[in-house]
C-alpha cells in the first residue's frame, strides 16, 4: 500500500520513543507524521488535522493511551481511524481489554521497525478487505 498521502499521529510521553516511531513511519512512506505527548495533546491534533493512523503508547500522564482509545472510538469523526497501541504491558487481560475497546492492533515494546511496518500493513489490509473506512475524511 502507498502511504504517501496518509498522515499518522504518534502519541508517547517519551521524546525518544516518539522520534523512533516517527522515523519508522516516515521510512514506511507516510507523507506526514504528527506527534503528541499525551492523550489530551493527541485530541487537540485530531481536532485540527485529518489523521489516518494513530500509534499510541498506553502509559502516559494526563490521559493514557487507553483513555485516548476510548475517546477516539466514541467520537463519530475519529471512530474509523486505525489505532495501534504500543506498550511494555504484557498482561494478557490488559491486551484483550485494549482490543475489545477497539484497538486495531497491539505491539509490545521493544519492537523492530520491520515488525511495526508489518502490523501497520496488516491493519490497513484487514480494514480494506472488510470495506471499513480507513479513516475519517473531512
């Protein structure tokens, strides 16, 4: 898939992790990559920009990735935006909770760029095959 016309939002409170994920996304072809430091910051970006993919850490101050996921799935503008959760959280119950809340995928830290790219490709292929909108378009 060609991601050149798509934008992604990387949400993580750790600048180094945002930079790593941003670099992977740019190398994978995303035309624009936004960054946010927590869920509140991400919601501000979602309100002002068209975002085609959210890649979000779970554990952050102010508004966690799980809280952001719930807000995204509850908002008609963002409900179809693919959401990939990234976390060091390995508890099976927590992962299941995130997937039941509507995340399209889950990656455990640490991860490789190749693995991140594979998960993103799988998310977009699955959504396209189900006829789901890839993201909200204004």
